[in-house]
C-alpha cells in the first residue's frame, strides 16, 4: 500500500468557478484520489481557496464588503459547491489561515538566511485617481504579444505570456478605470530564482514521466531569452501576509505583504497543518522527508497557466529553504477548455459556472462529460450539442439502460432476489476474459492519469455488458430455458455492482445508487473478475433503482444554450 499526496491548484476566492477551472485541476485530481482510495491506497487530497492579492480585494470592493468578510463568505460558498460536485477533499483550507501566515514568513526567513532574497528599488505604476500603487493585477490593458484587450499586468490570460504592467498598451486602473497613471519608485523583495536555475534544471530532468506540456513550459521559462528571472515576492497591498523574517520584522518592508504567488503554493503545506489540527493527524509525515514523507508520492493537478509557478517558483522556495521538504513527483497539467466558440472566463463572466451547472443537472452528468473530454493533449471545447450527445449515448443509453433492463427483467421473472440458474458457459467465459483485458487497460490509464483514455475504457467496459445482454437475450431464453436465463440475469446483477465500483471515480453519486439498489456495501476492487461477478450471492435481495440518467431533450438543450449565450451577471 502506497501513500499519495494530491493537491489541485487553489481556486481564487473571487467568485464561483466555471467548468473550465473545474476540469483543469480539482475534478481530475478528485478522479485520481477516488481511484487510488478504491484500490486500497492511503491518500491525502488537499485544496484551499486562494484568498490574497488583487482578485480578493477587487471582488470584495465590488461586493461592498470588507475583504476578510468577503473571503470568509466565499470560502463557504466554494466549499459547499465542491461538496455538491462530489470533490472528495480530505481538507479544503484557506490561504489566509494562521498556519499559512506563519509558514510563509518562515520560508521568507530561511530564504533570506540563504542569501536568496534581495531588496530592489523599482518603478511601479501609481494611480493618481485611486491614490495608491497598483500591483500588476490591478492594471489592465492590451497585450503586446497577442493583442488581447483585457490582459492583466502580470500575465495575459489569452496567450499566457508573463508581463510587467509597463508592457501593456493603453494601461488603465482595474479599480477605477482611470488612465491617469504614472510610474513611481518603491522598494520590494525579490526571490533570486536565477541563482537556483541549475538546481531546478537538474531536478526537472529527473521527472521523466511528466507530461510533455509540463516539461515544455518549465524548460521554456528556464532557458528562453535571458532564462529564469528573479521574481518579486512582495506587493504594496493592505490584504495579505505581512512581510516578516520568520517572527522578526523586516526593516523597510513595513506595510507591505507577500505576493500571492509566493504564499499560495505554501498553502499546500499549511493546508495539511490545518487538516492535522482539525483531525488529530500528523501532517509532517506527508511533507517532511525527515519525518517519513520520503515514501510519499506527491502529485499536483493544474491548468497550464499555473505550471511555471509550480515547476519553478514553488520548487525554488522549497529548495532554497535548505530544509527537507517533500518535492512534487508528478505534475499533471491541462490545456484550456473553451466554451461554445470562445473562452470560459471568470473575470468576464462567460460560460457555465459550477453553481449554475448544478441548478440544471446533477453533478455526475457534468463530471462525466468534463472528464471524458478533458483538455489533455490540446485545448478542447464545450458545446451543448456535444454535451447532450455524450450524456444521452454514454450515460443514458449504455450504462443507465443496462441497469434498468436487467433489474426490471429480473423483478418481472424471478422477483427482487438474485436467481440461481445453471452453470456459466462459453459466452460468460468470453465476457469475463474481455472484461479482464479491459479492466487491466483501465487501471493502466488511471495509474498514468490519462483521463480521456480512462473514460473511453470505462465506457467500453459498460458496452461489453450491453453486448452480452443483447446476445444472451434472457427475455427470449426464459421462454425455452428459465435456468439459463436465471444464470444470465445473475451475472447481469453482479455486473451492476462491478460497474458501480469501477465507475465511482467518475460518477460517484450514480455509483452509490447502483450499490444501494444492489443492497451491498461491497466496494472491493475486481482484481479477479470471475470472483467479482459472484459477489452477490444467490438469494441476495436487491431493488430496482429509479432512472440513473435522464436523457437531455432538444428543448432543454436549446433552452440552456440560449440561457448561457451571454455573460454571467
């Protein structure tokens, strides 16, 4: 039994996340966590709201609330939606926690001791209308690289190019919209990432199983142009973690806070501390290699825009501290999910958001579509037509239809107990052999975190049951050979339990309903398919479930398409 630490990128606190955010980090991380638990592994799955920096202040100001109050409320909103989407976090923390404050200041002190932080006097944009320095995300303008007119001062969300505010064309304040901006001098702390370039390069070279997307982004930042640049880790903001060296004040840094991209990844560790304090567990055995974490496999999930900070920035913090912290072993990165010919966008309110999705349909409908269309090798696109087709063909016609047909037929001919019947024959042996092959492939793809291939293999496993049922035709067999029909039905009922176990990582609510209808708590993984298909004994009672998945009508699809054609208010 192995131990696996899983973290997904922290969602910003500035509102409910859209489906693109969900499939880019939290949902595939949950899929992997559920799968590993199902195989009997010990898992610690952590996530938290990212509560510092510009998005929090701007969103709070827009809501007319103090930022601390706004963040507390939105954390509860995001936690509730995550629960309703079936995200099985062991802990969903907050980057504003006391644990993260203390740990971030600790890392800053260690990096300073190692000579890896330098003070820099730099010119920053000051807004005369707002009476304050504008951190990079408070400035919007046109990207000089791709021409996107809503690029931020730190990064263009359209082309992902890293920017400085002074790079923007026609810059304006994101607070007031004012263009009355000027450049003034201020002092900040910079992490000397460039001094760690060779160490980071060697470390990345050891990650031979990282996705090509992850490695290419990391190497590009390491070597393109002048290579890895030193990075500012403080900001002129009121909301955030006060700049200190451990518990000591930092002369000259009064009134400043750490940059959100410095403290946010540290929350992965602080989140484990929050979890430990809430549950009485030991967090250090997951994070400190001198305390037992050397046998932990650490896997991160995130969208491609977060990759540079997790392959370079956060590792630089851990390596530079000189302390025995657990480093990431595998980083699973995703491209973008686009929406109906354009982009999902939290800031622009475009697309379907998690709360809206749950108002329309239960979470499993969305989980299945998103995971089976995960943007792994390239960007993918959500369209309502594709969503309707996938739900109807995969969930309703294949899985739901199988469960309905076999349970209803058994009830009509044998009652609501598993019938006995005769011995299995050649068709059943062939089915078991095919299932064994498919399940082995499914496990291989899940182990490798190949999400779309896993979904395709799972669907193929469902199809095998339908093909068997169609060929066996117990409703016809019953007329001539009731004993044989009973055996076929018994196998079919056991397939429902098998499907529930295999499908639980993708569609946990439907899997739970299937197990409930089969009146079993047996979630044992089918390491031996023949044995798994006799888990429900003869005479075992079951019930016929309600429809697992309702089909999406053309009328509903057209209604939703029209409803979400604009932007969220």
